[in-house]
């Protein structure tokens, strides 16, 4: 049934109208949305029978818009309104106490477009400075953001990307299909994903839609048409599939990759050049001048092509005009992983098993960094365990050298930062270890200044190489600690401490926003998988994606260095 989609779009129109000043139109669209949402029959059947205007609150004007939604899956009027306020309503209005008028205020005064921007503004105390806000309101918003992350229905990139890939493979099985692309948030590698967007080039549209809606994982067919179908698969995930001609596929990729904010900016650019840009191409008057590839579309706008991970309207459009887009670190440029847990602490695999996996991944080096004992972990290593592990690593390296295996296994340890900013391990032990990873795991209720002091102090310990998951965030569970990031960045520069981009899909810490700040500051990053099993080692891709979203280049990431250069940079023998 289309009822849910129609009601959602009508409600969003009402939200946007309320942002622009509440009037009778807002009430009219809300009433119409309510009618459709609670209609006991299929709205599409009502339309086909010519009964739309018989429904309560639906006049000629709104009836036409409902027809457009049912026939095309979208509404031009809605898209035009969104261009005025390019914000993510679904995310922002999921925060308790946030309505259209506050969204407008935060957008106009602080540039808040989504949940991430809202959290960032609150953590930087920008909201309390606005008229009518204050510290208590800001604190409440920050608290409610945490709950909203859990309740928005968005899922982790690490969960959604495999789903998207498996659906893509199913569609590719059809002989009539020549191209399939996963678009949307997954293609931008956004840390959370609301739904899955598939774009297809195919000769026989009907067979594609029949195949798609008939997949075993499909629990509900929301809508089915010749050019677009929507389904809900197991787990409650909504999937949209759209079919395009080859001559428009590049434009469709640009449009449906997003983000919404970037699309609005690109349309503005097109208009400034006397052009029209939509999901079907770039037009001069009614003549299609570009659309087959993304590069062709951007070239028609006199721009370089921003990588999908950059498309969040955070300066990439201007950089593309100036020819100053970053040369992002590539997925195949990682040469080692410096944060791996084995069965010596809380991992599931043995060292030699993880080493074999590292070889399979093409790495030149890895570090075993099991937890040392602490007040929060019962199964951390003690001094005797660590000494035994060092002997095992030495033996593995000798075996690799004898058998000509090109992998160096570094010894390492992950150590807790105590309440005073010290490491809970004897300094004599650290002298025997190659890679020391420091992390906060306890005493986390301290204020911003106390936590920052502890982190900065430990970074000045000459034995510490890496600050792990620096802000302590857990996506969809908890926001990170409130820290003085500038002090931490400066300490990283002063001490040559590496800031970790933790690739655990639950963490992705540092976040893309903070990575950009760190890179601009001149800090060096290390992208680590934080693996506790062989399967986890594949999560490195998520870390690289997050670094790319933070504009990180090859030169910014230390574990892109070949072994010899890496050892020299960390002064390892």
C-alpha cells in the first residue's frame, strides 16, 4: 500500500511550510496526511476509482499531488520546498523537543542540517547562545540526541553495506541487467544508513521489477511500478530500486548518491550557468548535454568529480571548482593493522591465525595489542602473560623469515589510562614492546577538563604510540566524551602520538567531522580494525571510508607507509 509513503510526504510538506511560517496550508496538509495514513483501504485504489476528493480534507490541489506521488514515487512541490531548507527532517524531528521552528532556527543560525550537526553544535555549546535556549535546553538536546540515534530506525553502515551488496548481486543475475549501483548513504559510506537505494540499467524493466519484488528476503512490497519499486526486507529495512536508461545513469548516480545538501548546491550551480540539473541529466533548455557518467555531469558544471564520501556539502563543491579536491587515501593503500586482540585477552583467534589473515589481506605488518590487566577487565594479561606472548611473537617472526613470508608481527599492548593520566603498567615492561596503545576505559564521568588532562598527560609519555578510539563514542548507543580536541591535537603534534581511526562499525572513532579537524591541524592518523576475531579484520574498509569522509589523504595515515618507512617513523628496530 502507498498510504504510508503518501502520508509521509504530505506530513513533510506540512513541516516545511511550518518552517516558513505556519498558515492554513500547514493544517490542510496535516489533515490530508492524517486521512491517508488511517484510511482503511489502498489510496491507489481510491485514486483509480476517482474518489480522492471525496476523502475528508482532500481537495482538488492536494488530490493532484497525491496522484503525482502515486504515479512517480515523489512530489516536485516537496522537492522545491526541501531546496529552501536542505535539512534531514527524519533525523532532526526524531529528537524529542525539536520541531520545525527549532529546526529552522538551528539551520539558519548554526547551519545544522542533520543529527550529527546538531550534536556537534550542542557539544560545542553553540545552542545555548541562541535566544530562548540556554545551558539546560542544550544539555537536554544532547541527551535526547542519544535516544534519537537509537530510535530513528537507522542502522550501522557495517550492517547495511553487506545487505546492499547481497541485493546488488541478486539483481546482477538477470541477463537483461547491464549495470547495478548501490547509491545513497551506503555509497557515501555514512556511519548510519536509513534505507538502501539500488540504481539499475536494464532493457526489460518489467522482469527486473518482478525479480526484485519476488526475492526471498522481501517481506512486503510497498510499491511496484515500471521505473521504481519499494520493498521492505527482513529486519524492517526499506529498499528502493530504480531503473534508468544508460544515457541518464551518471546523473541518476549523482542525484541518488546525494547528499540532499550537496544536490541542492549542485542545482544552484547549474542554474547559475543557465542549465537545469536533475536525476536524468544536465540540460540546456530542453537539450540533454550530459548524463551518461558522473564525470560527464560534473564536467558540464565546470567541476572536478568529488568522491562519493565527500558529498556532504562541507566545502567539496567549492574545492571541485578550484581543482583542489583532496587526493583521498585509497582502500587498497593500507599496509598494516596496529590494533588486534587475540585469545591472550578478549579476542577469539590465535596470533598465528591473525597473522595468516594479515598476509591474505596483503599487509606488510601487524601489531598484537591485547589488553593489559585493569580494573574494568578480568581477562587482561599480566606481566607473565606478556612475557610469554613476546616469545611467541618472536617465534612467529623467525618462522616467517625462514619461510619467506613477508609479514612483520610487532609486539604491542593496549593499556588503560588511569585516573591520574598514567598507564597501569610498569615502565620496564613497555621498553620491551614495539607498539603501545593507550585508551580510556574507566573514570569516564569526569568533566571535559579532567578527561582531557588525563589524555594529554599520557600522550606525553614517550612510550605511548597510539591514542585508541579517542572520543569513546559508540554509534547509536552513546555520544563521545566531551573533550578539548584542540589540546589533544596539539599534544599529538608535540609528541608524535598517532590518533586512531577505529574501524569497529560500532565506533568509527574518530568521526569523520573530527578527522577533518585533526587533518587540518596537521595530526597523523592510524586506521585500525580493533579486531577481536578474524572476521573483524575486514572492518578496515569502514575505517578507511571514515577517514576519506574526513578528507584524509595518503600522507595523513601512517599505516599506508611501507614497512621500512613505517619502522623509521616510529623509531622501531
